[in-house]
C-alpha cells in the first residue's frame, strides 16, 4: 500500500472512495498530481485467443525518470507459478501509463495478472480471460455507454463487476464527458479539472479523476474490455473537422482532437488500431468501429429549415436533397469497405456478426403527440425543438441528425453489405441515454436487430417529459416501424448472451444513480434467433 499525506488520498492501486468523498476538487487534483506508485490499479483489453493487452499506471518519485515495469501472469490469484509476462517502459511523455501485449496464452482461459515496479512494489491483481476457439456454446458481454461522473454514481459498473460469469465488457462511447463542473455536480462527486477539458493536460487529469471511481476500477480489474470513443471523449457532436462544443475561441480543433485521441489511447486498455474484429470461436465475430473523429462528415444542418419562410417546403427540399447525399459518411470509405469485406468472410465462419457502434442505426421519428408529454416548466427553446421534430416527422424526416438517421445513404450501405453477406447482424450501440430495441430493415427486407443501450448515469428523455414513461415509450414504438420496444426513463447497462442458435439482450435497470447502490429496479429481455433477423414476438 502506498499513501500520500493524510489530507489527501489513500492509494494502493486505487484512490477509491477516499478520493471521491473529498469536499474539495482542489484537494483531489493535488492528490492526483502528487501521487506516486501504482496510482490507478490495472486493466486489460484487446483480447485474443492467445494474447491480451495489460494496462497500468506507475508514477515514480522522480518525475523525470523513465521506468521499467514487469508484468506477471498466473493461473491462480496467489501467483503460485508465473507462467507468462513481459516488460514495458513508461514515463511522463505518456502520463506514466503503461500498456503491454502478452502472447503465448491459451484460449478461453482465465488469467490473473499484476505489474511489478522498479522498487519491487506490486500493483493490484487483475483477472482477465482470453477469447475461445472452436465450438463455443455460450459467451456473455456487458455493454455500457454514457457514464457522466458528475451526475451520478457508477452503480452499473459495480453491479456488473460482481458478475463473475462476465466474459468481456464493451464500452461503446462517452466513457467520460468533456464538460466542466458548471454543467452540474452531484453532492459527493468531485470533478477535475473543474473547467471544460481542452488541452492535453485537461484530458489527462479528467481520466485520472474518473479512474479513481471504485466501481469502474473493479470492473476493469475483473474482466477484459473492448472500447471505442464516441463524441464526449473529445467534444459534443464531434466530426472529423469540428464539434458542436468546440468554438473558435477554444483554439485549433485539430490540436484538441489529437490531444483527445492521444490521451484516450494512453489511459484506456486499447490498441492504436482504429477499428478491429475479434473472433469468438465459431460463435461470433465482434467488431470495434470508429465513427467520430477520423472520417465522419459534418452533420446535416436541419435547423435552418425551421427558420425558413415556409418550413415545410424547406424540409421537403432537405429530405430530398442534403439528407440523401451519398458522400455523407459516418465511417469513411476505408472502414466501410473493411466492414463489408469482413461481413462477407466472417458470416461464413461465425454464426453472429456483433457490431459495436457509438450511435444508433434504428430509424426514429418523433411521435405526433410528443409535445403533450412535456413538462410545463420546460424552456420555450426546448418545446420548440420538440415541435420542430414533430413537424419533420410528418414529412418522414427523423429526429437525430447526429446519429445514423442523419446519414441514410451510409446506413443503407452498411445494412446492404450485411444482407449481401447473409450475415446474422446484431448491432450493439449507445449514445441516446435510453433503451431501445430495433428490427432493422433495408430495401423492404429484414437486415438485423439492434440492442441500443441506456446510459450508466446520463439523463435521458425523462428529463423533458412529465408524462408516464410507459406512455412515452408506447408512443415511440407506435410511431416507428423498426422500433420494437423502448424504455425512456432508466439508467443501467445491457448484458448480452450469445449462443449458436440465438442472441439475447437483457437491459438491466439500476434502482438509482444519485446514491451509491447496486440494487436493480428491474430488467427487460429480448431474443433474436439465427436466420430470423427480427426479435421473437
């Protein structure tokens, strides 16, 4: 165990609750900046059948030192016999984070791992598991998104960390948020830096702050992770050339984007590959995608249509013109081609094609009676936004231009590629903060299903609505042909169980996020059977 002064934090691979209960963000920042040794526990990711990436962070007493860390793997948590390992260097140039890929492991095997520092100190012990090969009867992965620390406790992480039957967890984006404390801060939560993160030092401190959370640390320790960024890891509604939450007064977007990407890769147990496929034996292929910072074109500007002299005429022109532009892309042509070719090959070799995606593919329009659901104290601007979405829906225009709804030609290309490959496609997505299940279609034919997950903490549709959430959910399902089920009011995560003949997704709803608790309020489960491309009735 390492310690810093009594007024700061107790560390030992984890800052833990001591850090999070400090009354002063300044005290937390000082503790984070002064801490030494293994400051942020361990994590693993990028699993293969015989490889695993291991992560830790070690800060030496001498801040200008470059240090060597040794990794050890064992088949038992007591390290009776070290059977694999390796060495890696780190320094201030990468914020003292360290990543090491270990080879020569056995498939489908649980390993225990730790790092040893140059002073002989040892990190906390982590548990990881390689991917299986051959015939696989069952595989379980947790899916998370939108974990905004200031607005709630990471109870979903804590609940999932207690599930020792978890093979893998996937984070589909918004692992953290760029906003400052002025966007809201729950009592008991501390955010650093207190301002919006813009520079590389800001991003590093924000990750250091988030990674003190004990539930997040425990989940990282218990299972390997596959993860990719969405927008808030850089700035809201980001695309290749900018973001809604990046103004010219905040400097060059390319510098900010580069900082966000670099720090994400420093602090997360991920490789530098922009996208990747993971084989789960003959059972499934899991895909990690990138749909934000490398090739996404700018979101279509629908707002201008509502300000036109005749909004309906402007909306029709938008619908038949700009919205349909085939050059608009979420993934870019290189990744689109890679994914299409991967479907073609892997659909013949694995039963399921599981695609992790930052935003939702399912087509969603605003229900016609949505304005009647709204809270009476909602701002005029917010009410006008709902009215505009209802107006657009009457002309067949969906409500969210920032997700795949805003890129219909690209959406058709992706779903068409899955159809041509005769793939059993299952999309795993997040971003919306609410829970949705879509039966996807293309050219009038079934193309796959989508399990769209709710947020770990971020507020959803319930923040704008006074109506019963069940009324809201039924309204959305009735108005949208692809939408089969929805929940618009609860936080949590998804647990996805993959079997040769079916994939089942269970939305797990936490009882609360404003106090620390792993109690569930309920669950909802849906299943798709192989070859059907739609959910069971």
